[in-house]
C-alpha cells in the first residue's frame, strides 16, 4: 500500500530571499539533521540571466534500522538524489527528491516548494508532499514502512526549526536583509542610457506605488497560493506589525475571532478553496485545532481534500474532520468510511434541518434532570446529568424513543457550539466537553428493559455520528446496582471512549483525585458538597426584575438549571396512536417498542407466540390507558401453525360484529368448543387490571403468581410487567380482553356496546431463548428487571443476588 504525506502550509514570517540564504546553509552537512551524513554536488546549471539556478546533489543518509535488517541490506548509507530549482525571478524554490538505493524494491518520492505568501510579499510559504511505496523488502516490508514513516515524521518536525536556527545565525552575523534579484541590464549606448535616466525619473513614483500595492494586495497570478477559508481568514489580518525578526504581533481578540469564524461555520464555501490542493495554514492548525504531529496534519488535509471532492460545494468544519480522524486513530481509510456513513445519515434524516427547528418539549424541560453547568478546569463546557433522578419509563412513554434521541442530538449539537465559543473566549483550541453523571437514586427501576434498549440505540447513534466530543465522563455516587448497567452498556461504547470514563463510589468524589481535580472549586454543585447553586425551579418562570437584589443577582449568575425531575405523570403519556405516529425517519425506530390497541365491549386482542424451546422466557409490559382490561397467558394443546388473516368488517352486520367483538380482528384463536384444561391451558391466572393498581408476577407453569400491593401514587392507569418461563414447546397466547364486572343480556346491549367507552392498552413483549435466560440476560428482561417502575423506590440488591 502506498503511504502518502501532505503538509499544511507552513509560513515563515521572513522574506523569501532571507529564507533561501538560511536554507543553503544546511549543505553540505547539518548537525541538526543527524541522519544526514553528507551531500555531493552532481550537477549545477544557471540560466544566462542568472534568474534560474538548478543543482542536483546525492545525499547520504545513515541507516537507522534493527541490526538484522542492516545485515540483510549490506549497506552503510542510503542514497537519495535531490534536485533544487531556484527561480529568483518568480521567487520560488522547487525541490524534487527520490531514492537511489533499493529503487527496485522501494520507491520514495518527495516534492517541496518555497514560495512567496500570496497576501504578504515579505513572508514565505513552505509546502511538502511525499509518497512511499514498498514493493518488497526481504520479508521486512512492514518494518521498513514503520521505520521510514517514523524517521520522515521526525525530519519534518525539524524542518522549520532548522530554518529558524540559521536565520538567527544570520542575525548574529548582522544579515537581516537580502536584496531581491533584479533583471540584468544589457549594454547600452550613451544616448540610450541618457534616455533611460529621464524615463526612470518620470516613472519612479509609479513604481513605488505599484510595489506598495503588491505588498498589501493578494497576488492574482497563475502561481497564486490559495490557503482556503480557514487559513485565509486568519492570515488576512489588519493589525499586523513586524519587528526586526519578522515576528507577527497581532491583536489576540481579533485573531481569536477569525479562528472562531472559521470554526463555527459547519460548512466551508468551496469556492474559496483550491479544489486541487486543499490547504491549511500550520499556525491556524496550532491555534484553532491544537498540536498535531506532521502525519496527523497530513491526514487532516487529505481527508479535507477527499470530502471537498465528494461534497462538491459544502465541506464539514476542520474540527469535525479532526474528530472523525481521532476516532479512527488517524487511519485515513477508516475515518473516511466513518465520515461518509455519518454524512449520509445526516442527509437522509435531515438532521441539520431537524436541529434548527427543534424546540425542547415541555415534558423534557420539566422532567429531564440534566443541563449545562459552567466548565471544567480546562475551560471545557460541562454537562451535568442526574441520571439517578431520571424517570426513564415516563420519558419514553411521554416523548417516545425519538423524542429522547432528538434531545440527545440537541445536547450534542449544543456541546459543539459551546466548544467553539470556548475557543473564542479563551484563545486556545477547545474541541471537547465534559460529562458529569450523578447516579444517586439509581435503582432497579432504571433497568427497565425497553428503556435500556432505547439507551443502547441512542449510544450507538451518538458514537457513530458525534465521535470524540467528550474529554472525560465522571461517574459519581455509583450504587451497587450500577455494575449491572455498565456491563450491558459498555459493550456498545467505543474502546477509546470507554477509557475516558472515571468512576467514584460513595463519597470518593469529594476526596483527592475527585471532582476538585477536574472542576474549579467554585463550579462544584452544592448537591455534591460545592458552592455553586443549582436552579431546580426555573420551570416556574423567570424572577420578576422588581424582586432583584444584589444577593439574588449573584446567585442567578452563579447558578445553572438542572432540574430534580421526578416521576412523569401518566397524564402526560402519549396515547398509543400518537406513539406510533411519532415514529420518525431516524434509523433507531424502524420498529416502535410499543404497540397500541383499543378494545370495545366483548372484544379481545391476542399475540400468538410459537415457542420452539422449553425454558424460553416470555416477557411483557403494558399500560392500561383507559377503563379495565383482563389479561391472561394461555397455552394450546396442539400448536397453532397458521392463523387466517383477519378480514375488516363491512356492511351493517359487519359493524355490529365489530362492536360486539365477533369480527375477525378481535376474535380469539381459542375456538368456542374448546375446553380449558383439555384443548388449552391457562398458564397464568387471569388478571383484572383496575385503575390505581400495579401488578408484577412471574412463575413457571402451574405455580401461583405473586401480587404487589397497590401503589398509592398512581391512580390514573395501570402498569403491568411480568415474565413467564415456559415448560412446554408449542403455542402460547398473550390475551387482553375488555373487562366488565357484570354481564349484559338485554337486546339493548348492542346500543350500549356502540356508546360505551373503549378500553385502551399500550403494550410491549418479547421472547428470550433459554440459553439467553441462563446466561444472565434475564437480569434485564426477566423477573428481576420487570418489576414495575412505580413499585420500586429504592432497591439496593447487590449484583450477586441479581445474577442468580
């Protein structure tokens, strides 16, 4: 595989001629380049007018390789041929080099260019590209490639340092200016010389004016160097002065503003970029993106170029590209693949449009226990999430899985925006944010399986599309139940991201190595023993200005909004139809967790399950949204392998059948002639689900269920969760039926059936295989995890108990 390298544009704030004088001092041997053993001039030519000078050298390089490889190579030096072409007229130096040694096995090519900066004729730009193609090398191809790339990277890092060193030496010698090359004058007669003197006097002022314009106006010739939007914004500053060494003294606020302008734009106008050579300025990279190695800079430029060619007009920001590169350890191919999938995902689901139009739902505002909370010690934005206070079930049922996903994406987008603002505010690159998770209150109700499944899908989407956005995740006050949740969730988190998690049990976060090492003391929330107040009541509205006091203003300035949340009232739950309708086009909800159905008098709704292995576990979870419903779990003696497709009712009699429950859509698979205990069996006693009662049970066939006492808080509906471990193969039926305490036999029952309010349920079920049950999946889907969220307030069962 060919390895390629492309440098960013490195800017020397010295004139081209002075840089060239410094450059030639590295020959024939430079102590600052230990690998260089020496150079020999092979050929040198100069044009008649002296404008172009070309010189070819053979460079001897020391072999830095393992002993065995040196023995196989059998040489002391590796030879390269370097050809330098200096064009004094156009003020450029082009360098081409290739390897002479082992050229049939290894092909190394390098091209470098020194040229005048397009926006300041007193500055010099340097660019470098190279490629390495190892065809074969005695079975050591991989080793040679690693040695070559490592050595090349080290030499690149020293390049600018060497030029700066020799310019300093020139200053010590009193050389601070090298005159520009001028066209030689041909021999002239006396009359011609007098005429020229007169013309020079007339045009001297025009020449001076033209030269001044050239110094301050970007070049527009064919050799113009276009640095792209990001670099150009930074380098085209007005407040620039040069001292005797050519250093730039720019106003930091202006510089930071220009950095920020290039960062906040999610898309860069490709019209300002050289599509053939996407270039970034090295100083811009350091100031706005951070310290990168030469190879990392090269990968960023290559990815930027690829995206520009792919997008044909709109390119993600440099910080965005860098995040994807870091997520794939700067492997350009893997980063390109990951970024490509993410761009397709954003386009397919119109994520940018969705986020621009997003309004935080009132349920989220009131009951989501998280918010942005100042910054950490490195000035990175910090998000505080009180996960232990979150009603996962209530949020899922009130805004749906998509609602939680949208809010999570909204938080991620806000995080990116805040990091950009922090970069502007603090004048240094800040590209990540910190997550502080408080687990106080975490218990078994948070292990509700549909909620866990939603969480895992959200993690999967965020990992794929917002990589490398968090600097660290601080998990504090972790209870004993947390290892169960972490065991399940951690497998869906990238290994690099997992390494950023720090865990604190009990009050360990208050000691050395705790929050004080990551957050300023004044930003630690008061609920965690700090001084910073959390505003948990902002949902009630703003404080009237008439009530402002000095103390109150200080508290408002220091406080942040992170709600205590609590349980979401069932009155805020979405009806089943709305949950189905709320399914969006995002990939996490091709199938909704919950289904909904309405039942009239005499109607039944059944889910027919074919169990192929004894010991499988049937799990269910449903809410009664209106009226009363009976629930049963049945098993047929003979498996039902085919159920006729239900026919929609038509005509007057069809409508009567529908409301009376005798239509195909609401007809039981249990035939009228079947007898309980003979053709079918009731493996779970019938449950009558009344308002204000929560029920949980689980058993094997033939065992009595256990009931949980009614919970005093919820009286608007009913939440039923349970599981059944099957002891037979065959057909099992989950059956919901409209329930009435009295039987009606009057002919007027038809009218009553039409006018009577319908019952409504929202349900979810799944079947776990026996092997999964035995291996511990039941921890999250079986009896232990199917306890009603409303019935468990503070379960502290340890991990060993739950694993049994």
